[in-house]
C-alpha cells in the first residue's frame, strides 16, 4: 500500500492577506494604484503577459488576470493571442490610446506603440523574457530601465542613428550604467566580432560600466568561451586585435524563471 500523499495548500502572499482586511476605500485605492502601475509598465514595454504583470505587482496570476480583464472592459487595454511556438498561444496585453492617456502625467506626450500583430512572434517571446529579467533585476535594486525600443523611438524623433545594441540599459544599485543583453539564439562569430567592437567604443567613452549577457540555461559558459576565443574584432571599419579582459566588463548568466 502506497503511503498517503498530503498536499498542503500554498499560503496566500502576505500582501494579499493584509489587503483582504482593509476597508473598501483602501482596497479600491490599492486597486487603482495597481492599474496605474500596470499601464505605466506597458507604456514602457509596449506589451506584456499575465505572468509578467503578476510578477510586476507581486500578486497571483488570477489577480493580474482580473485587473487586465477590468482594463480591457474599460477600453484601456487590448488583448491579443500570440502563437510563440509553445503548446498553446499566450495572451499579450497592450494599452489603447485611452489607457495610455489615463496613465500619462501632465504635459506628457502620447507615445507611439508597435502593434503586437505586426511584431514577429519570436520578437514577442524575446521581449517577454527581457521583461522577466528586468523585473528580477528591479527586485535587486536596479533602476531606470530603458529598452532598445524606447531608445529607438527617441532617436528616430531626433533623426539620429539607431544603435543595434543593447536590449536594455539600466543602473545598478551603485549607480553604474549597465547594458543588458538576452541571447535566446546564438549569433555567428562574425556578428559577435562586430558587437564586441561596438561595445569597446562604448567602454572607451565611459558610457557603460558592464554588459550582462543572459542566456537560456546551459549556454552562459559556452557563450563566454566563444567570446574568449575571439582574437580579432571589427571596429570603426577596421579589423583590430582583441583579447577578453579580466575586468568583468562582459558577464554571462544563465537565466532561469
């Protein structure tokens, strides 16, 4: 006879227990704060998933689903099903112009967002993973995140050249500017020779203190080995000898959700 398995109910998060005991007016104030937080995050990130929104708010997925459904009903969010190659499609949420305007500060311009239906599903998956990296780093004290999409939007308005790197910039807890890259797929050696050349320019100009490469599990050490094996880089239209330094400018991390 097999021993009986006892399944214990997972306790509710402490913030939900506390919230459940509050007066109705205070509950509504918290709910409205969450709405603004979700909309501001989506203005930054263009779109997101229920899982990421739940992580943003530190609530269960059911709570983020209820909030997103409420915002969809009010016409503040659009919901799009995206097939990213998994067993089933995922729901992606994007703010409408009405939702954006509701969350904007005074005298803040309405940003132009990319329509989810026009974004390659692989890019959507990449962006959602980047958001998870951002949320993890924010919990560690990293701040002022700017995505490549946000930077491109700003530079295009100024008619300036749009860089191809990095995926994110942010500031670490010590105030250093950090570049974040997420490598879902590994590029060619030639492409990394070009990328390293671009980052050497950035390093010399003192713009960025460190570049953190996040990979799928099992790839971080292999990507580091690839960087270490590169002897020449392409920089400013020329070929230049290169050796990976021990100053930890490049860091490689296997990312697990």
